C-alpha cells in the first residue's frame, strides 16, 4: 500500500494546493470537519483513507473522486489506442452537427501547430479523452464512433489480449 498511498497523497496535496488552501485552511473552511493533522497524514501516505472519506473529501474539494486517484490504474478494455490519427478529409465530408466539436478541436490544433496539410492530424490520447467529455462519451465509445464515421481507421480500436 505504501507507494499507492503516497501517490494518492500527492494527488490530494496537489488538489488542495490548486485551491490555494493550506492544511490549516482546509480545517477552517470545513468548519473543523477535516482536521489539518488528518488531511496531512492522508497526503503523506501515513494514514489509509477509506473510500467513504475519499468521496467526502472529493465533495469538499468540489472535484470528481477519480481526480483524487493516482495514475497507473489498470486500463479498461474501452481505452483508446495510444496513437490517434484523424482523417481530416473524411471529417470535412461529415455533417457539422455531428462533428462540429471535433472539427473545431482539429482546426485549433492545426492552427497552433501551423500544420495545414489537410489530410491527417495526429492527436494525443489525452486529446481524445477531452473530446470524449465534450461528446459525453467514454474514450472507448468515442473511438468507436469515430471509426463508424470513418474519421479513424479500424486499427485505432484498442487491441485486447485474451
């Protein structure tokens, strides 16, 4: 549990610091609900935090519980492929009401990169995750949708070793 507890603690500390709170500030803002010494021990990984307490702490910080969990979780079978190459020519042929957010996203990346070849655009998996939020889908569902639209090749589907 040591490494995971420390990684979890680092995430907790990062969220607290992003909100400009000291450990004492957490105690004050929570009206004593969260003691500075307890939150500090969670952040150092010295004390195990229950799922219930983690959910309550996420609620206090106003973030989803998943934001408090460390990276390195086991990827689900619906994770998208690492390399994401969008077919821009196909994207332009689709109705704007379907692909508007993706088209705007791609245009923004092209503009930032100064890359106007117009045929394909490579994006990071993180970009696909952001787009999935915009489309209100999981990254795996969005990958499937983009394959159906012909914007991604079928090889973009994550491989499953069974």
